[in-house]
C-alpha cells in the first residue's frame, strides 16, 4: 500500500512540475516577445525551467523507475491541461 501512495505522490509532483514548467513557458512567451533581448529571455527561461524539472524528476524518482514514470504521467497530464485551458485563448491573444 505504501508503494501506491508513493506512486500517487509522484504523479502529483509531476503535475506540479508540469504546471510550473508550462506556466513559466507561457509567462516567458508573453514577456519575451516584447523584450529588447528576447533570445536572452527564452534561453534563460529554457535553462531555468528545464533545470528545475530535471531536478524535480531526479528527487521524485529516487532510483525507482515506477515513480519516475508516474511523475512523467503527471507532467504530461499538466501539459494536456495547460494546452486545453490556455491553448485556445493563446491563439486569439494579440
């Protein structure tokens, strides 16, 4: 039973990581397009978001591929949700 709880916690952590990653991407696109140096915004954001996501996956996984897979499933679910929630409104934004 404790392994099931660990898998559920890993999935929830994956959702949190995914939400942070994709919210950061959304924020970067909104701010970066009007910046004087957009390449710096996009590159810095990519490094920060990827580093945090990789560190989160490493800490959640702790050498267990099952936890890593649950975290990845949560990350993908967050991507799906963010795209479904903000994808249509982003297409119509100025």
